[in-house]
C-alpha cells in the first residue's frame, strides 16, 4: 500500500497515511477538523542500487567509442583463440 503525505492549509500540520489506490483522498485534518487538507507530492522513496539499470551505465564519458572498444576487444581475442586451436 502506498504512503501519501497530506498537509493542512489551516493549521499547517503535515502527516502521512497508508491508503489503497482506490481510496478517496482525505479532506479533513485530524488536528483542527477543518476540511482544508491537500495531498502533498513528494519524491519517490525507491532507490535502485547496482549496475545495469540504464543503457548508459557503462558508456565512455564522451558517449562515443563504446562500439570501437568492443571491436578492438574482439580482434584482440581472435589470435588467442586461434593459438589455442593450433596447440591441440
């Protein structure tokens, strides 16, 4: 269930409530009992940690050269693989 933050325009009290997506927003302040409560939009509390969440995580600082680096690595690995086959 999501947590919603509310603030009363009359008394300034800010509070949080666990509510279902389908419940109507609160309108009455629990402190002053006036109908001046509004939902406050707050930043999400989800934090993604680790690598691999975005396509741009491992690009070079300039944004170019990632394809060139992959091609160079493939060319470097080919002679090593060929020498293994020749040793057998």
